[in-house]
């Protein structure tokens, strides 16, 4: 339950320095996250001496059987006490996928390899920003983006036949986000391959994301894609 070097049974387990997030860690920066927020330690009511009060609402009460989730962590064989079971251990973060199609694209998005994209969309001018980070324990990769969302235009009518309206302007893309990105290195670790991230460390340039959808657990989830690089929305903000 602790992401520390000491064994769980050692007397020094609760005083060793945290190395990774742990279920029982209380310090900011060392807790497992649920939808970007710290998971508080769950204490059964009436346990301990003196008996502890019930824990406040936590991620356990927010999840139901069959809910689609994204779990981020280290995929390992736990040979210490569970035989040869393949499991995600330790877990760094859990995201419940609840994204909806709305006029605002703001929220947390994910690519196919675990990077997280925190996107802000201002409907007043349709400006879009995002900051992306790589998972804990996987080098030091980031990406920033600034652009504009172009919602689909609804045509209410057409010009009368023969009316001189001049040359047609080049129409903007529909249901798309256009802008420029920059890939960053945080100064440690090896950058992930470009085939997995959509860019190489140090890359900058223009990009156009098309807005679409994908089917997940019986629901339509928003998706931004450019070529083979795609982002799926996890939850609204």
C-alpha cells in the first residue's frame, strides 16, 4: 500500500521516503489520483483505537461494476506473494471515463499509450490550449498546444440564383481544431518513440485535429485525431 523502498512488514515502512504513489500515502504528490484528484486513505468506520469516524466519500463510492476506466501504472509480474500474476502494480492513477459530447471540449484526454492531455476550451472565442504529460516512471516528456476550434457551421439558406457574390473564400475546416504544438523534454529519461506520441522531442509545427467519436462500453466518446495519432476524452471539466 506504500510506494516505498521498505517492505510493508518492516518497522520503517511508514518513515521511508516515498518513491511512487501509494494507496496509503497522505503527502501531496505521493497519493494515487482519481480523475486528477488525490485518493484519500479509506478507513473503515469503528476501526482503530479510539474508533475512527467514517471516511468521507471516495473513489470507491464513485465506481460501479462495468464502469469504463483508465488505470495508469507499472505492468509487472508480481512474483513476491501472488505467484506469476500479471497486474498493474503499483497503480499511479485511475480515471473514470464519463466524457460527453457538449459545446465545450475542456477536460482530460488520453492518447493510446497513457499520456494525458489537459485541455481548456473557451467557447467565447473558441480558443483551445492543452498541456500533455507522460506517465510517471516513463522518462520526462511533455507537449503544449495552442489553437482554435472550428465548430460545424449550419447553413440556413443560399444566395439567390444569379446574385453576384464574388469569389468564394476558402472555407475553414469543420469540426476541427487547428493550431501549433511544441514537444518538450523535462530533462531526464529517454523520450518515447515518435510513433507512440505523435511527435518527437523538440518538434514544433502546425497540426489539425478532426473531431469525431469512438464507441466505448456502449457509449459515444469524443475523439480528436490527426493521421494515426488520436486523443480520447476521459472526462469533462
